[in-house]
C-alpha cells in the first residue's frame, strides 16, 4: 500500500478529530500583509463533511455525494478550539459556515459551536459566512484570530491563509486527537518535483516538527531550532527560491544547522 494512502487513512481516523493549521507572518518573507501582520489559526474538523467518501450514482450521468455532519465530531472540534484559545491567550473565535444554504448540516455544526462557546464567556465568539470570510481576510487579516470550521472549508481556507504569509512552504499543521495523540505535517501534501530537484522549502515541515516538540513538552529545544530558522529567513542570504532566494534545500538546512550549533 502507498505510504501516502496509509498516512491519509490514519489522519482521517476518528482518533484525530482536529486539523490545526497556523499561518503567521514570517520575518524576512515580505508579502502585502507583512506590515499589519498575519497571525491566525484554523481549526478544521478532520473526519467527516464532504470528505466522508459517501458517493453513489443515482442514474447514469448523475452522481450524489453526501455531506456527513455529526453532533459528536462538531463538538470535538469546537471544544478543542476553545480550549486552545484559552490555553494560548487568544480572545476571538469565528465559526465559518454556509448554514444559510445547508441549514441542517452546517446548522448542527453551529449549534455545537454555540453550546461550547457558552462555557467560555471570556472568548469573543462570532459566526461568518465562508465566502464573506474569504473577502474579509484578504482585505484585513489582522481581524482574524482562531477560525473554526467543517472539513472541506478548512481544507480550502488553509491554502488561502498560507498564501497570505508567503505560500504553503511556510504553513505548519497538526492533526490532533484526544489523550495527547497527534500527527504533524506540512500543509497539503508533497512537492515531489521540487524535492527531487532539491528546491523544496522545508520550513513548513520544520515548523510542524516544532509544534510536535512543544506538544511533547520539549519547549526549549523547539525555541532553539525556531530561532535558527527565523534568523536564516530574516537574513535572506540562504533561502529557497519560492521566497526569493537561490539556495537548494540542503543548503538552507545546513545554514539552519550551523546557526543551531552556534
């Protein structure tokens, strides 16, 4: 079996109920949003929605795909998002939805978000249509903090927020479950053509690893590696082509290692 298929099977298992993706402006990577700064986190339900894989052919030429939303999965991601916000000093959560059209499915998702929000009065909770949020975040990303949404919306929106900070090569993510279970990955798969040419940007993978180290309680080690990564990016002397440099992947990695060793 393909390692990619095996990994996806694990990632979407009920054990890993939340995908969390962080998009934060990176020193040295200049974008139209660098001045105001981007610092937002997407909390995406990870197990159902349109990605449940429930499809069938009604008649030849007509297929139907089922969007599965459950109370338990919706509550799981909402509880994780609010607890994360409380633990990390974040004061605002917005739930993205299309309940104006999908009244029952997205409606149930919002019901669970509202019930959980009631237990966290210190956190400002609001709701926003997905399409409206796409417009508003590219107009002023500083107005967004923690964003909570069903599976498909999070898959799309995480690409959008990665674009605000300079691309997918800078966006780390983690698949979080209960009892401390977690898997960490760079956002959205691999770039095999770039990897083979040694041109891939490993920053997202490195940052995902830092998320894992902090999850394991290895904060000082994570801080040391992160400082070396950010220093390398800020200097802009040895960086990969996607963010304006000419360095290969090994050259970029060697520069980070050199800074870690001091």
